[in-house]
């Protein structure tokens, strides 16, 4: 078993996930770059000088194979960043939503987080200071979305992406409650509106800027928070 901290970041062949890998690597961690597409993952990992891991977060067999690989090669996992996510047609109004599309978004953004986290928990439990970070979004905040004078007031209603991030926040809190006595800290990160493929690169923040809060939560000290929802400025209202 290696003494160097090992991290796995899902959906990391581009965007915020890629930058999280880069920043954790710069901190001295051994980082596994998770990607659904083996070739894209290999290319991204080569560019960063890290090891690729093929993992389709929506496929339990793929997730189990990734967990088995981490166990055989490293023996444990210190950091899990559940970054993989899809937008799934932001403009779907609740009254006319394609339920198959909504299910697909929840499958990736919520259900797969359970699949990956549960597969990796035995490895995380072997770490003296494991951290789980779930990539959320400010739009998942019920408080901010319901504020008629807030910055999100003009956003159109969404039946898929927005509710999926609210659900992810709730799931984050429940994992933190369950794992409270284990020393595993579980938090949700709001990277802000970053220019990535997810939004057609319309964001005003860079992917590297968005990665910073996830890296911070991935490297919390033992007295750090758990069951929280944070951006660069601190706690985000639920």
C-alpha cells in the first residue's frame, strides 16, 4: 500500500474535471483520471502525466472494474471526486419535459454518484483521512433559485439539470450523516459558471477557477466541515 495520497476524479478528460486532476497532481497526489472514453482518457492523462482509468459512471460493471483496479494497484483511495455530469437539455420546462431525458440526467448526476461512491467506500475506509467531493452547481440551491431578486431569478425553469443538482446536494448531506463517525468528510462543491462544454463555453469563469473549490474540499484537514455546500466564498445556502 502506498503512503502517497491517491485520488480518483470521474469525468476528467476535459473541463473542470481535467483541471481538478491537474491541481491535485500539483499538490503531490497520485491522481487517477477517470473517463468513459478510453482514448480520450488516455490522451488527457498523457498530457497531465497521470494514470487513466476507464469508468462509465452509469455502468455498474465498469465502476466495479475501476474499483478493482484501484484496489489491486494502490490498495486504498484517499480522495473521490464525483465530477462526471451532463446537462441534458437545460431548456426542458417541467410542463413539457421529456421524461426519458430527465431520467438520463438523474442517472448520471445523482444515481451514478451512489454507484461510484458505494463501490469506492471500502477503499476510502482504508484511508486515514478520506474525502469525497461531489460537483454540484449554484443552480442546485433552492434558496438562490427561489429568490426573486437574486442572480438566478432570470434563469428559465428546468426539469432535469437543476433538480438533479438539488438532489445531489441532499444526497451529499445524507452520506455525510451516515459517515460522520468514520472520519470521511463529504461535501458538495459549486464551481461557479465556468466556460465548459456543458454550457457551450458561455461561462465567465475558467475551468481552472472552477476546480479550485473542489480541490480545497478534497484536501480538508481533519477538523474541516462535512455535509456542506461550498463555493469560493464559503457556504452556499441550501
